């Protein structure tokens, strides 16, 4: 969802920069972009390992949350092509789920702001699984909610961790890069790589005939 449907990763990055500077530490740009796609538990574990000796991670995380929620109070902009893709698939009768590392309540709030909740069969948040991306649990859970074998599902991802999770679940992965850093392996796991979701409707028409 974040970085794929919603242009929220930049707001998240700004929040981390502002909070860390206020607490006297620097967030490494490359390292930050490597952790995009992790759920909260994975992110906190990473922070403890990387900067836990320089800052109280719980206080930093709390301050980031405060800044971020101030930034999204009036909603988060949609990524190009997101609404068209979602509505096109809905009209075509194709079931859709959200599998996001964000907490489910926050995901519902963000999508609800744009009136998109009605198009999704379910929303699985990072707080509803015991193992976050790159583990496949969240995609297996989403596919199960649809009653469809993961191997018959398309997964759209912007992050490296998400690509690995979706591929490990057995789905066909479409990569739509945003801020997250990718490598040869995540590129190889993707069935296709799109510049944006604006590509979607043309592809869907071709695939579905």
C-alpha cells in the first residue's frame, strides 16, 4: 500500500529525518531505504541493532509516529494510476486484497480517505501477522481471505522486502519501484517491472482478454 497505492514513503522518510535530527542522531539514507516494507516489529529490531547504542529507540519511534500522523492528518496522496487500477479491477470482478506492513487500522484510515475500502475484500496489516515481510505470511493470509491459491494471485509491490515475501508465497509479482532500494535478486523475482500503476489497465485488458 505505502509507496504503491499511496505516496506515503516520502512522508515517512521526512518524519524519520525530522525526529532523528531532533534527538541528535542521523538516519542513514541508504539504510532507511533498505528497510522500507518491514512491519513495525522488524523496523524496531533493525533500529535497535543499528542505532540502539546512540538513541532510545522507543522514544525515537514514538516521535516519528507523532510527526508522521501530523503529516497524514489530511490524507495521503494517491500514486499515479492507483485509483484507475483499483476501480478497473473492481468493475471487472477481480478480487483485491491489501497486504501491508502498516497497521490495519492505519491502512483502513488512509484508504478510506480516498473512498477505496469498498473495492477490497480484505485488508491484512502488519500487526495481524507474527512474521513480517520478507516472510510470506502476510501474502498467504491475504490469499486465504480470498479463498484463492497464492499461485493464482498477482502481487503488486514497491519494496524489496515485499517482493521477496510475495515471491516466497508463490504469487506472480509485479514490481512498481518507489523509494526502496532493489538489487538483482529482487528484480529477478519480479515477473514484470512497471514505471507506475498507469500501466495497469492496458495490461489487465490484455491479460483478461
